[in-house]
C-alpha cells in the first residue's frame, strides 16, 4: 500500500529542471594562448565546480561551428563561450592568465544565474 502511494507522490512532485550548460572553447592550430590555457587549466578544469557545471566543448575556429545561438562570430582564439540551453550567456575573448580566467569565468556564471555543481 505504501509503495504505490510513494510512487504516486514522487510522480506528482515538481521535478527540478536541469539546464544544459556547456563552456565552448574556440581554438586554432598554432594559438599560443590556447597552448597556455591547455598547460595551466585544461587538466584541472573538469575537476572544478565550474567544469562539472559546464563541461568543456572544444571546437576549431576554422572548422564546423557548433549548433549554438552565439551572440556574434568568434574572431579570436581562445574564446570561451558559456552556453545555457543552446544560447550564449557569456564569453571571454582571449586568455588573460590563470588568475584572471577563474575570476572572469565566475562572473559569467553569476551574471547568468548559473549555480556551481559543488558535488564531487
């Protein structure tokens, strides 16, 4: 008796809607600042709350553009574009170094009201 009731209650409770959030990185061959980012950040990014919340999707600036509603064309590499549900909500053009990168990325999350995934 309790099991069917529990199932009914679970199905009637409002479900939390989880947004699809990604961080796109536009890069190109020979990009010095892309290489710097790769050396300083790429290995730790997936382990951070930011990386768990917005997994990184890399794409070549001169290749196929992802099926995303970018606000404007990418002109510089690296360019980091925060995307929520297929729509750009923020971007960092260039790589300002490790210390500034994390601060700018955090501001993008704040402005877009995207909470970090603190689990892990």
